[in-house]
C-alpha cells in the first residue's frame, strides 16, 4: 500500500498539523523498535541524474554514496504534507550531534517542475535547512523514478496556474548499503525522526 498526498488547499493545514501531533498516539513503540514502516524487501537506491537548484547535474547515486539519504517527492506550493515533512526533519537534524547529522542527506525531487523554478525551490528548502538538496526534471522523468521505487505517479489537479499535485507522502530512507529498509509516512513526528536517524546511521543494515 502507498500513501498519496493530495495537497489540495491551505485550509487543510490545521488538520494536517493535528494529524502529525496525534498519529500513533494510541500505541507506544518499544525503545528499540524503529518508527518507520519497514519494507518486506528493501528497495534499491535508484540511479538517476537530475538538475539541482544551481542547474547543475546531480548524480543521485554518486552524490549520496556513503550517506543515509532521505528521498522525498513533493512541491513547494504544497500547503501541508511537504512543509511539515521538511520542517520536522530539519528541526531534528539541528538537534542531533554533528557526527550523526553530517551523515544524513535530504533530497527533495519536485513533482511540480513548471512552478518550482530553481530559485523558488532553493529558497523554499532554505527555510528548513540550507543543506537540503532540491532536484528538478520533467514530470515524466520524475514519475519514472517513482515508478522504479514502487511509488504512485504525481498527478496534477485543477485548471491554469491554480492546481494541486497529488503525490506520494512518504520519505524513503536509504542507508549506507544503498537500500531503503524503511519509509516514513505523513504523520511521522519529530520524536520518531530523533529516534530513528541515529539508528539508520549507526546500524549495519547490510546484514539485514
């Protein structure tokens, strides 16, 4: 099963925040239990090249080699899912020891390349963390990458410039073995990221 974010209008923001705060409150995970959703079969890190916000080619596999890489597909006009995911990750990374935080790369691929210009994407990501990488390609290229990962294609809804984008709401976490063993849905809280990120960095996932 996959989770799609509809990102329809700003009126949904308050409800989205309530979802983040309340999701999972009925169950307390054990201290050693990972908070992400584990894949029954880990997903291989995709091999693709898209342009970054400096309009330079970014080879995803090469540039993220040896890092825990959080890969997300979203867009800057998203009123809730995208900014909440990025804000939560950015806030947690700022609190982690440098030895952990510096081994994590966050990459967001735009699902709205027509409106997400390099300048807009860079400025938007800087609100959360200036080290976050923003990538752009055609919607066809982006959807092909998502297809390889088993994610739903991004779909545009609306007329003219006033449209929304339905897209995957999951952050995929690739460990140093170049596989994603876990993904993180909308509703993942800062406490969940703070719990899992050190384990994603320090554990030997090649043995899993």
